[in-house]
C-alpha cells in the first residue's frame, strides 16, 4: 500500500519560445513556457523537490561566452516572487528543510537551484549523470546541449544516490505502456520511471497517491499535454535538436499520449505545460 503524499507544483521562472515548437499545431508566436517543479511533503521523509526550475545561479553561470548564447537563445524571466526560495518561504520552508531533490535530468532549467539546498541529498539516473560529468571542461559542447556544469554543488557526488540502485517496482497495469519503475523511498510512495529520449537518462516521477489521486510528473517527455493527447509531435527542430534520441523520444511520447487519452483520472504533468499546471493547481 502506497503512502499519501502532498504535492504542490510551483513555477520557478519561465522562458519564451514559439508555441509551435512544443506543438506542431501551435501558433508561430512567442509564448511562455513555465519551469515547473514539484514540492513534495512525505509523511516520513519530509520536504522534497522534483527539480528546481530556474534560479539566480542560472544568470551567473551564463554571464560569459559561450554560456551567454544559452541565455540569449532562450530568454529567461525569473520575477522575485517566482524565485523558488521565496515561494518556499511562503510555505514556512527554509533551504535546510529540503531533505531530497529528485532530478529529472540535468538540463539547466531543471537544476539551476540545486546550490540553494545545502542539506539536500540528490537522486538521479546514472546515464544522465555520466553524460553530464563528461561535459566538464567542454564548455561549447555543454552549452549547445543545454547544460551548465557550474550549476552543480561542489559536493554533488557525495550527496547523490543513483535511482538505478533502488528496488524495482511493478507499475499498475493501467499505467501501460509504462510497466516498470524504481521505488525511490522503498515504501511505494514515489516511483521513479525512466522516460528515455529527451536526455540520456530522464527520470519521471509517478506518485500513486498525491492528495487522493495519481500524478505522473514527466519532465520533458512532452512539452504540451493537449498536443500529446492529440498525437501532435513537437516541431521537427525541437524534436531533433532537443532530444538525445529522437526515436526513443517518439516512443515515450506515444506512450504518454496513450496514457493521457485512456486514463483521464491521472494528472500527467510535464515541466513546461501551462495548461496542465493550471488545471492541476485549480483542483487543489
């Protein structure tokens, strides 16, 4: 029996891009893509995060070339009230109260705030960690792939647990085609689900009971729930240049679309979909 956890989905900044990049049926117009993260309260493990969104560290890490190209290509806005530390303070949560950060993958809009949580342990998949480490000292290659190694805390390796080492978990049959996960806490409450394609080792998070309903945080496995439901892929440039493996991305995307259409009771939450975020928030 899984444990009930509390989940709030927060927007920690946003960037601008063409709407049609996430949805081939979308407009050729700039729109906001939120950088979402999950604030989780577990009855035993306490406060946790799924990703961190943007943070001030992003701007520091992109001051010089070549990293500056990242900021110029994808303009980022982080209003003071949307900074994650400010939002956590409104919940009565300090930086040291966050005990764990689950990292979906190492693109900068997902890890920019890691340095703000000095007491947190980290959970990530080995394939993504290995790729990220291989980019150290290769600034141009890292930047072109959306990675900023300077965002990692200096003691990151000492605080990291690999999700791959967690016990396997059989997902409910209704989650098909997703069948296997990783029991991150050992109690069935937070299940890591590999979502291959977008990065070398992207980790989704299935929460069987988040305030009474199942939730599937899917990071960048899709960028728009309406598009995924309607079987509309991202635009070709986003698919080919924004994916580690376009074939795997298509397979994962198709599986998510099947799940979204068949199981409307599960809240599928990508990291950059305003519609899904607002719908979930309005239900809380």
